[in-house]
């Protein structure tokens, strides 16, 4: 659940914020408790939001292999779920789709996905070619935890 609270002085959110992942999520999934926001028509998914999400997923895929063998099983599971969700969000942002609530990235993913293999393909494209062992193991975990929640 996300809660957006207006500032004490009623002011219009910045242009940068109106192009953010969170603003598009609030516009699509938010429920207004009080007042009527006058900025919703200006909300869209901006290129900076997409670039930042891609940078985040790339960083995980670049640095996780270095510490993967040292991670406890609980943390391997945690990071495979975390990176899966971030990659799913990147796929949606690239298609200009507002990010749904996190629970929908699990059990409801089939209704957002354009192809069964698109998540694996994205993660492979962002992983290092010389770390094929990591990609295989990591993707197996991602697929398993997606099947488990779905």
C-alpha cells in the first residue's frame, strides 16, 4: 500500500515527480481520501524512471554473482524475489504500464506478461556473459518462486 500525503501548503508536485514510477502507480491504483488532485492529467511514465529501474536491475545482476556463493539460502531466496519484482517492474515501465501493487507481480503476473519467457530473457540480457552458472541458477530460482506464488 502506498500513501501519498499532500504537503502542508497545497502545492503541485514537481514535473520530475509527475513522471515517476510512484506517481503513475498512485494515479492508476490510488484511492483519494480527501480532495481532488489537479495534477493527475500530467502524470506519465518518464524516461528517467525507466532508466533508473534498468540501472537498479543491472546493478543487481552485475554484483550478485560476486557474493552469491557466500549468501545464506534465505538471502538467496530474498534476492531472487527482489530482483524478479524489479525486473517485472522494468518490463511494465518499458511498455508504459503503471506498476501494480506488489502482490500482483506474483500471482497476477500472467495478466501483465506479454510472453512467458520475457522475464528470463530480460534478466539474461542484463547479466554478465561470463557468469552463465549464475544466470542458470538464478533464473531457476526466479521461475520457481514465480510458479510458487502463481
